[in-house]
């Protein structure tokens, strides 16, 4: 089916199907209250890991698998030989819509919204890997559709279901560190190439890969091994860089703890290799190899808060209260909350909330639990979603929360791209053969109207661009 007609027809038919598939009743199947019928998209790599968590619930049955690359999906296909397989998600929609309750989407970032929205508009529950979307407008749209359809949603930032973020919130709500004024977050990403020139060569397309479907909304280009597998995360047209990959994990902690909303402004600086001829070596298509981002928020409970992000080997200043041999975070990253009376540190995925200086942990009683915990040491985040789909209730990272977190993460990327854009224009204008910082580029953000108010070029990245026929409608 032609893509444009597909989107138009699916939006118009949104009232035609019920949330619980009618065919389940009276056919000898397990009652729908005990089984969630799922179509999975992107079933290799990260998707396979998500499915392990879904399997741990013992309440999921897969109706269809969809993956554009048989190489990546091979292990999953061997594990579930009886599940029907597709490369084009539209075929799943056309052939299995009435049979499914929900979808799981773990495809590359730039295809999340394109795959998920048609099903969401048919009232199918949705589990979508982080970051929720590739651009801010998609995040706002996904949040809106989820609310209007009344479906159960979950973004795949697993730390949101851990005890860690709840313990961190209980520590801060106890008042022990006072009002939070600043949070520093960092990650060890990227662990894939970034800050590299756009590939100019043309490699052979693997026979197992449908390159056109893999590109999806992105502009057509020659296949190159520089994009796959996994390396797509470092290219703006497909991924969202180190911040997009880990921000929804590490920044989830301050979002859950401090009830952050839309940032009011963002500013970034990053490394760049832009020297010489920009035509022959275009670095602008790639996310930078390292960056620092400053986001500002206004909060009701704490007042103004500055959130700082570091990646690519850069780390925030170490607190004076940190002793020799102690660390902020773990090998993957972490977050540091600076309050008016003290400091709280968390590891990646909100783990191991602790006070600084460390001797305070032996002097202070841990706050009594006041927030509900998510059960399940294996796949607790997926279990949280499955149980809500089957029996009602809330999820740890539903799109009303995950959408705002994703928008804040992508706001940091707006600042990075604005910085890159200004550096390039500066060097083109003055024909520099070396990097020179061209001055600040702070982004002012009107969250309610989803618009950058002081740098018009950045609004192009707010909405993204789509190959003809792949517009979201």
C-alpha cells in the first residue's frame, strides 16, 4: 500500500476496532485478562532484550514479528519459529490489527513514530524504546495520541521502574539536602563513531536488508557500512547521539525526583573536526564526539534548576565532599544533585542513591518508603507495562511523562545542532583552516507552543523532515 494512503486510511478508521481483540473470546485461547497479544517491531539487538523482559511475565503471546534486517533478527526468529515474520510494518497492520492488543517498537530512533502511530491511533497499547522519538514534534504528537486514545504506554527507559529513582525522591522529599539548585549528569557514551565525516562511498547492500524500508522517513541515499549495525546512533538523520541514547536513562532520575517539565533554555558546546574543505569532508551530518549541554528549568518545589549534561569522556567537576577512591555514578554514568544543604548521587539507571559526604549514610536513617515499587527483578519495566495493559493501573514511564523527558533530551540536541551550525557558518565566512569558537548560541524555548524564539533555524529540527510519502499526517 502506498505510504501516504496508508496513514490517511488508518487515521480515518481509528474507531473500527476494540482494544481487546474480539477473536480471543470463545476460541479456546487463554482469557484476555491473562494474555497480551503483541506485535513486535525491531526484534534484533535491543528489541531482543526487551522481549526477554516481556517473556519473563509469562503473559505475552507474539502475533507477528517485523524487522527490515534478517541478520539482526536471526536469533529471535530461531527462538520463536512459529511467529509470522514481516519486513514492512504496514503488512502487520493490514493482516493482524484485529489480533493484537499491543505493540513493541525497538527500531532505530527515526522510525519510532512512523511505526507506532498508526497502531496507537487504533487504540493499541504501545511500548516504545528510548528515546521515544527522533524529534520534538513527534514526541508531542505521540503524547497527544496516547492521551486521546486512552491506551497504556511505556517508554523503554528501564530505570524508571527501579527502586532507585523512588529512593532518590524519598531522600530529597525528606529534606535532607534542602532545595535542589543544580544537577550534573554524565555518560560514557558514545561507544560508536561520532564526529566523523559523511561517508561518500557506496557499499553493497546486504541481501538480508531492505535498505529502503530501513531508511523509512529519512532521505534516500546510498547504502554504506558506516551506518549499520548500531552505528546509526551517531548520525543525525537516524539517531540522537550520546544524549539521545542515555539521556532518557540518566536524566530520568532528576525528572522523576524533581518533577521537571519543559526546559526554558538550552546551551551547548561540543568538539568538532571541521577543518579545511566542507564539501569533501562534511562533519555536520554526524553528532559530535563529545559535548556539554546546559538546560534550565523552573520548578514549583525547588525554584530554578540548572541541569548540566556531559558525554564523550567529559565529566562534571567532582564535589569537594567526594573522598579519594569514591566516584560519582558508575562506569556508565550518573547524576549528582546539589541541594542547599547537601548532595545526593545516583548511578546509571537511577541505581544506588547515596548522600555525600559518604559518612552521612551511616549517620542518617534511610527514609521510609512512601512510593509504590515495581515488582520483578527480571523485566520489571516490561512487567509494569504488561500488567497495566491487562489489569489497568499506571506505568512508570507513560508517554505523558516520557514525552516531556524526551523533549528535554532533544532540546539539548537542538542546542548542539545550533552550535554546529554556527561553527560551520563562521568558518565558511572567514575561510578558517582551524577551529575557532564563534560565540555563544543559547536557545530560548517556548514549551507550550513548541518553538525556539531566538534562533529560527533551530525550528527546522524541532519538526524534522520526512521523505515524500512518509509524512506522519
